[in-house]
């Protein structure tokens, strides 16, 4: 079950896992699962050929602003997971 929730409502929950669900070779959904099994689709990673980098597009933010990461999916995966964990631990 994929439950989309507003970030403010999920801040105080402990993260169980951060997963990258493959949509295609160039697109992954970033899914956070909390210890109570609630889930949040954090955003979508898409590879941008012009930037030669993975770009994270946050769910529900609107607009056309994404955050560019690395050419390597593994480096991007590691950095996004670290940033989400740091964000969650800072609350």
C-alpha cells in the first residue's frame, strides 16, 4: 500500500527503510517506509541527459525545480538516503 502523506505529518516518525522503486532504466520512485508501515513517496529520480546527472523531483512540490545529484546511480542513491536520514534525525 502506497500512502502519500504531507511531509510535516511524517517528521516525527522513525524511518524503517528508504527504497528506490524502478519505473524504468532512467526513473525511480523514492519511497520512505516508517516503522509503523506508513509509506511516503518522497519523490522521483530521473536521469537528465543534458546535465548528465540524476535529478530528484520532490512529490507534491509543483514547479519545475529538481535537485541534481551524480551521474552514478549508486552515488545518488547513497547521498539521497543520507540526506533523508539526516533530515529525519534533525527533527
